[in-house]
C-alpha cells in the first residue's frame, strides 16, 4: 500500500470517528473503511487468480486481508 493510501485510510477513519461523535479512532473504523478506501488502488494479477488465491476481486482481497488482521487488545 502506498503512503497516500495509508494516509487516506487514516483520515477517513478520523472522519468516521468524528461523524460518530468520537474524538478518537478505533480499529473497527479502519476495518470498516479499508475496502472502499484501498480496493480501487489494487489490481489482482491474472496469475494470482489462477493460483487459487481465494479473492477474485480487489474488494475481496482487501476484505480477506482485513478479516485476517487481529484487533489489538
């Protein structure tokens, strides 16, 4: 992920927290916004799709990765 993508995700999570009445972000804000903010920046390669990577679209890939990341406690 590029630095601009991570900055966009960071700012989107801040905006979501603010809209929801919080002055802080929680990991679920990042997970909720990951697909719409990051997916359009990825293009899955045809060879990756043939290898059975599981995710057929960039949205599926980002969602799968976000599901695998554990929220710190």
